[in-house]
């Protein structure tokens, strides 16, 4: 791994550590300050402020880490190899989490966009990438069905279908109801996987 990749991974881990620390404190019923969260995450206060400009931004996003199931729970009893069925599970988990947390997700999206405008092309991650690890886990048993470049492109394309941005497009732009949005996403998942196999 190159030095740049190692630094990028470290930044993602630090951001995730802050989110998990905040989630733990919230779960205890506390209303923590950014300083308390930094202490819980074992990072300096200055580091915490580099990743989150204020405690509100952190507390909006932290509960979302708790809302998604982990990979083991998500794929328990799943078809062992079928990437379409496994990706449909990922999409359903994200879709349900988004419905339950729509206001918080919209606020998180707004905060991350405000920060990107204010800071420009910062080296710090503006958002936590929750979807890529789930997509990779969904496709892992079927990796041999794709060449390396197709698998990489497929994972990136599926990231457009799963998540908050897709909800914004379906609900706000296209004004689809929930049933049709789910149908369109399932169709897109099947089509993308078939195209990547070809």
C-alpha cells in the first residue's frame, strides 16, 4: 500500500473512531461534547475538530452507524453465492435504515455539502463510507464470476443505487413512491450485475 493510501485509510479510521465513540456515549444516554467524544476515541480535541466542525454534525451522523446491521447479521441465511440476492439484502437494509432516519440523513448530507463548499477539496473525508464494505461483502462469494476491472466498476456503480443520494433522487427529483423506488433499484442491481458478468 502506498503512503497516500495508508494516510487516506488512517483518516477514514479516525473519522469512524470518532463516530463510534459518539455512538457509544449516546447509547449510554449522555449528551457528549466534542471534547468528551475525542477523549473516548483516544484522539486529541484538535483532531476531532478537523473531522467535525462542531458537535452537532457529529451527533447527527453517529446514530446512523448503529442503524445498519453488521455484515454477519445481514448475510445470515443469505444465498451463499447469488450476488443479486445478496445485493438486494444490502439495498433493503439501507432502504429501511434511510426510511427510519430520513431527517438525520438529510441533515448529514446538508452538513457534508456545506463543509465541502467551505473547505474546498479537503484531504479529510466529508462522509463515512458505509456502503462500500457492504457491497464488497455482498459480492465476495461471486468474485470469480467477474474480472478484476469489472468487479471494481460494478462496486462503484452499485454505490450509486444504495444510499441517501438515491433516496433523494427517487423521492425529491422523480417523486416516486416507496414501492416503485424499490422496484427500480432491484432492476438496476440485476442489470448492473449482468452487465459486469458479460
